[in-house]
């Protein structure tokens, strides 16, 4: 059986990853492919419990290193229980965020040592890398405004540990994402996500056509 493709979506908050992920999944399913749409941190019941722990604003402090370890713990569970089995069954896995998010948020945003992040990635990925990463690039103010409007329309009043971060934090994250894309042009496609949703979805589908194999 041919292994399925592993596609990851990245970008700052409000870039439109979930919107594009759904559109890609619908298009691939319409072509007769079997698709798993998933997310990080989370994706399986146990990893979703870790997601809740890492996103909620609790009373105890959570260091950037502890946050990084929790992201990789959730990732290891997700890869073992969902991603690898699905790929081995020939399914396409569309994942809303993966290790580039750790590189950008914990590395770029919080200053965690890149060597530590790459060591953890090596141990947890066990050789698995995305076939394609779509980086939805949007100016920070646009992304944050979209996310804020969505929260307001959903009636959400509590922000999580990332949503309450500063504009400067998201600028560092965004810069770090672009550096990853520059370093790995074979794997990463940068998409202008400031355009309207249909234009962004079309650009993502064009990027998919260039996928090898
Ligand atoms: N995190 C981390 O730090 N380290 C890690 O390793 C991982 C994650 C894996 C949760 O992620 C947090 O975890 C995240 C980083 C951290 N925190 N932050 N920031 P998440 O992916 O679940 O949360 P999110 O980034 O906050 O998701 P989001 O706000 O839902 O963003 P999105 O999925 O990119 O956007 P969307 O839901 O598709 O769209 C947002 C709104 O904009 C919505 O109302 C849409 O209808 C609208 N939208 C979408 N596209 C457009 C366009 N093109 N034009 C206009 N409006 C649009």
C-alpha cells in the first residue's frame, strides 16, 4: 500500500488555517481520496487533554521549556495513535499545525533553544516529516483582528495563554515562520493569506498540485 501524504498548515492566529484545511479536505475527498483532518496540539483524546492543559491559563507558571515538552508529548501521542497509522493505511493527513509551530512559537516567540527543539523533533518524529507545509502568511494585525472577531461572534469571553500575547510576540512568531520557509523551500509554500478566503483556498489547492508523487 502506498503511504498517504502528510500536509501541515501553519501561520499565526487568525491566518485562516482551519478554513483552508477544511477546503483542502473537501477537495481531496471529492477526488475520492481518504482524508484525516486533524490538529496540534491535540488530535486524539489523550493529546486533546494535553492541549487543554497547555492552552488554559492556570494558577501555576508554565515555563517556555515546560510548554515545549508538553507540545512534544502531545505530538508523540498524536503521531503514534493517529498520524502514522492513517498514513500507513494510505490516507492523506491534513494537520492544522505541527512542529514548525513549536519552532515559531516556543523558539521564535518565547526564545527556547533551537537545539533542544530539534533534538525533541528528532526523537518524536522518528523520520516522519510533512510532504508539504502551507505557511499562511498574514500581517499580525489582520490575523489578530480576524481571531478577535471570530471570538466575539462565538461569544467567547476567556482568552487562552497564546491569545493574550502581545503584537510583538506574534511578530517574532511570524518572522520565525518565514525563516523556516526560506530554509526549506522544497517543503514549504508561503501563501498570501491576507487575500479573500476564496483566493487563499485556490492558492492552497495550486500548491497541492505541485506535491511530488
Ligand atoms: N501552539 C504552539 O505554541 N506550539 C505548537 O507546537 C503548537 C501550537 C502545535 C492553538 O493553536 C495554539 O497553540 C496556538 C499556537 C499554539 N495559539 N495561537 N495563536 P490553534 O491552531 O488551535 O489556534 P489558532 O491559531 O488561534 O487558530 P485560529 O485562530 O482558529 O486561526 P486559524 O485556524 O488560522 O484561522 P480560521 O479559524 O480559519 O479563521 C479565523 C477567522 O478568520 C474566522 O472567523 C474565519 O472565518 C476568518 N477568515 C479565515 N480566512 C479568512 C480570509 N482569507 N479573509 C478574511 N477572513 C478570514
